[in-house]
């Protein structure tokens, strides 16, 4: 049983996968935040254009 824990402690592939997952999640959060900001600005522009046309 102890040998399994030692083998797992020496294995770094899992750590790399976790790091890549964290980087990907941070990129996703940044993309969502920027899309929400841009989306609200585009909505305002379109609302102003619709108001000008009526």
C-alpha cells in the first residue's frame, strides 16, 4: 500500500494536467467576463440605433 503512495507522489503527469486545467479555466473566466462586457456595449449601441430609426 505504501508503495502505491510513493509511486503516486513521484508521478508528475497528474500535476501537469491540473495545471493545464487551471490555466484553461482562467482563460475561460476571462473570456466570459470580456464577452459579457462587450455584449452589453453592443446591446446599448443597437438600442440607440433602433431608437434613432423609430
